[in-house]
């Protein structure tokens, strides 16, 4: 009954002609949250790899934070999918009976590879020595938790630590293509749906990847700026400036690729172009033109140009970086929204548009999505408690 | 080989052990818990076939009816419904086949059943016979005029519809569905041979529509207006298109 009422309400919002099964869209806000979260994972990891592989020394203070952020979000990444599909207890069967021809089923393996062989291993080798030291200093459950996490390892000889360092470097080198694979895969899923002209584009994995890098770097920057003062530390301005300039370059690349995709679509002007322009001008105007392009991209780009051109004071720079970080998060979330929801708002007949009405309380509703976006921060705070990313000396700025 | 393991740092061995345990768990689950049908496509197909075969048969199929019923299938074969199977309208009939005297299949006699396919819907193909059930002989069961085994297309003003098919289809779904073309238009015989030079008439006086739609009209059921006060300068069809659904 409620479904019928919902359907009637939606059908009044339909513009033009639309097939009956297109009125109510199937991929909801949870599917918007999913690429957003995986994007943060991939982006945070890329930032971390800058330190280890490309030897960008200034970024060292964000290295461990970036790894923990990637892990915290990675642990939650499959949750929106499982909630959307239902029966999460069956999800392990995906690994047991692999379907090699399904791109969606292969996600399980991409995820497993990235979580187990890249993130967990890298964090293990990075923290192993510290975990052994900390477990000997602490008591109670924390001691045992650290012992368990270090797999009861005890060797902190120079040779063993050197082995750790070397392994971390190797894993990071493997990790970069893996992070590209992880998020490129998400773009691939959308890009390979050839019946949907809004999605079907070879550019999709690339666009996803660079927006992921942008969002991940911005998220680590925000977290760094929030957590350090909370722990009575001093923000390392050299590091922050460097993170921000990487963010700046990433936004420029991301923006150029998206503009390229846009121009390409306009010039190609396939039969779908009319309905897509109608989509952009009406249903997606707020989320695409205003939030994604103006507030989420051009404004932060402008602010960062201002920071680079004028030598602003430290405090002003911090404030502007913070605002940029927030705006970029907003923009990238809108990007995900525009891809996932936008792609379902127009009819395959190219003659009409429907509307997405978000639930509030249901399993696919706003509150669940909000909870999914908050849980990673809770996990991160536990991880930071257990595995502090900074030593006391580093916090004080020495 | 032994030397190689001795040279490995202890943490690498620990990680390797965890990895091997993980692989072993996956192996055990796959080997002992996952049923074989889920691993082998051929087995899966066989088991789903078994499952389907075990289900009760509901439909008898398209050919079997002819063995007992001679007349209707013969009529149906030459009609527009030739591609519909008997059970599309009469329902699942396997039980009737097994026990022809006691179990009788149903036959839809109400108007709404035919409307599943023939109610006006803009997404149906052009030329598909469609009606508006509210205006097309309301309440009369379809089978009083149409033989469902050989439904013939409407035969009335076929001479007009030969060229004006689109208007005819639109009109069939409108409130004027039951009014013949000749009520409003007079077509000279020559119109058929020189359609562009000899043109049929259109109602050129307001009073023509007023016969049904004026306030004082004796006809019941049609919407009425005060013709003296309603758009007096214009002929009715300058604003109201009489062939379309609703006619507005």
C-alpha cells in the first residue's frame, strides 16, 4: 500500500514519457555513499604512497594517518552494498564460488587483495616495531590487543626493522596500481553499462580515480588539521602546504578530465544529448552545476590560487585550507550523487525524466547513509588510540 | 631450502602462517560446506532442472486443445488472435486435460480482461486496435459484438480510415468514438479520387455542435455550455479538437 502511494507520488513528478519500471529508481543513496567511501580509501593511500615511493619527505607527518584513514574507510566500504543487497551473511559465498565473468562479483577479490595484501600488510610492517614496544609498555587489554595485532612478534633487531622498511616500500609500490584498480574498478562498473549514455564512457574509471585522489587527499588534510590540535600538537605548516599543493594539482587534473569528458559528449552530440542536457539543466542543476562544479571545484581552485599567489599568514592559510577541504568533500560527494542518481533519472526512451525521493528512516534511507559516513570516523578514532600515528616529539613539532 | 626459511625474519613467517591459515579456512569451507552444485555449473544446471521438473504442471500447451475442440481452433487460426494460445485467455488448463468432464477452464467474459491489451495506451504500436473503455459501449461485454476467436477490426467508416487511419484511431479512444465520420463530414464521391481538390465539409456553424453541447440541448450525457455566451466569435473546432481523447 505504501509502495503504491509512493509510486503515485513519484509518477506526478515525472516529466515527459518514461517506462513504468524507470519511475522508481533502484540504486539509492547507499550506492552514492559506496563510491564516495572507496574513493577516500584510494585517495588516502595515494597520499601515503607519495611519502614512501616518491620520497616526499615533507608529507611524513600525514603518512600513518593516511594509512589508518584508508583502513578505517576500507572496513566500511562493503557495508553500503551489503545493506542495499540484503543478506550480508551470504556475501562470503562470492569468494567461495567465484564468477569470473561478472565485474561486480570480481569486486570481492579486488577488495580482498587491497585490504589484506596491501593495507593490512603495510600497516602491520609499518607499526610492527612500535606495537612490540608499546605492548611492553602498556597493560591490560591494550597490551594483548597490541600483541595480537603484532602477531606475537618479538624481534626488534635492526635487521628485522630494516626488513620491515623494505617490505613497506615494496608493498606501497604494489599498492599504487592496486589503489588505481580499486577505484578504477568502481568507475568501470558504471562506465561499462552501455545502455546508459550518462555512464557509458571509457573516461569513467579515470574520472573516478582522480576524483578519488582529490577527495582522499582533502580528507587526510582535514583530519590532520582537526586531530593535531585536539592532541595538543602543532600543525606542521610545511607539510600542510605541501599536501595542499598536491591537492591543488589533483583538482586541476580532475577538473580538466571532467571538462574534457563534458566537451567530448557535447561535440559527439549523440542521440542522448538532448535528454542529458535537460537532465543537467533541471534535475541536476543544484547538485551538478552549483555544488559539484562551482562550490566543489572552481571555488576551492580559486582559493588555492589566491593562497599560492599572495603570501598569506599562517592562520589565514589554515582557515582557507580547511574551507577548501570541506568544499571539496561536498563537491566529490555531489559528483558521486550526480553519477549514481543522475544516471537513473532519465528514461531509456530519452523522452522523460523521473525524480529520486530519498527515504529518511528505511534501510536505504538518509539516516543509514549518515551512519555509514560516521562509522569510519569512529573506527579511525579507535585505530588512532591503539596505533598513534605520531610520537610525542612529532606532535610538538620537532 | 632449509637455509632459506632460516634466513626469513620471524615476522614474515608469522604473516605467512596467518595467510596459510586463511587459505586453509577458505579451502575447508569450499570443500566441505559449499554444496557441489554451487561449484560445478553442469551440476547446478542438472539440479535446477530437477527442481523445475518436480514442480506441478499447470499449463497444457498450445497444441493439445485441438485434439478435442475442433471448431474454435480452426476459427482462431485465420483471425487476428492466431498468435495467442488458448490458455492466454482461458487460463491454465492442465487439470482440464487430465479430467475434461469435471474441471472446466474459465473464459473471461468481463470487459476489463480484453482491456489488458486493447485499452488505449500511447506506448502501444501504431495501428494496434485500442479503445477507451469508458466511451466504447460502456458496460456491454466485449464478446457481444466481437468474437474473441476471430476478432475483426471495426468495419464502420472504413472508407475514411483507409487514408485517415490516425484520426480514426484517435477518435476510437475519444468521447466521439460512436459517432460516424459522416455525421459531421459530408464527403463527395470525387474526394476518393481527387482527395486534395475535392474536400469534404466540416461543420461550419456553431449550432452544429450545439445540437448536443448547447445548454438547452435535449441530448443527455454530453457536456453543455451556454452557446450564446461561450466564445461567440469562433467556430467550436477552432478551440476544441473533436477527434482526440477528451476532445479539448
